[in-house]
C-alpha cells in the first residue's frame, strides 16, 4: 500500500507521516523513516515538523544514490516512510511503488513549488498511490484553507527566476490560499 501525504508548507504533512508511522510501531511493525540530507532545518538526524514533533530517520542524499538506498534498506522493514519526497528525483516514485507491493509505504511532500508548479516526484508518487491525503494549511493573509506555498524575500513574493529549491521555514515561506497566492513574475 502506498499512502502519499501532500499539501503546502505548514499543512502538517510531516506530523501526519510521524503519526501514521508511530501507529504501525505500536502495532509491532518494523518501520524506517528516510529524510533527504539537505533538510536539516530542525534536526539533522530526525524528521521534524514545524510544531517540534520529531522521529528518528535514516538520512540519505536527495539523488539516485539516496533513491537506491531507500529501495534496498526498505526491503528489511514492514513500513517505509519518506519525508520531503519533492527533493528526490522522480525515480523515487517508482521505487516507492515497487516497495508498496509488499509493505506499507508512506510518502510526504509538497504539492507545488513556490511558482505554483507541481513537483514531478510528488506528482508521480500520487499517480501510483493507493491513497492520497491532501492537507491544507492556514492562509497567512485571510485565515482560509491554504493550498499554496508563497516564498518571500524581504516580505515580497520571490521572483520566478529564484532557485526552485530553497530549504527554509517561516522565515522564507508562507501558506496562502488560492486568492492570496501571488504567482511570481
């Protein structure tokens, strides 16, 4: 079974991933959680949510070597979870799909980048998923459900030509609803 948790930043994706993994651990299942090495915002060796919740993780590079490690190490566990899937190459979705044939796989990732464009790896994992859980955050402008992630530089929307990947938190990003999201120019 492949479960994919998606949404904008601050929607609780990592919290939901941890919650689900903990339930399997309580049930006596062997679980492993992977995280990309570039995400050391709150903890370098644990998946960590913005709310402070943490869970031990196996750290892998967000490249083909990391995807290969997930595929190989995941075979020894009943439950395989991967946080921040958008940082990995699209081939990760194929590996997760294969692992899901014989175990529970939980993947969490951003739905859209700051430009409002889908992340290929997340989108591909969603296509293979048995279940997609789409979470919303709270729009920082109006308080409505937010489905977008707005990158800010000095309080203004980042320009379109900014790097696609910038690991950050509330200092660089806000959750926004469709109405208050500003597509970068």
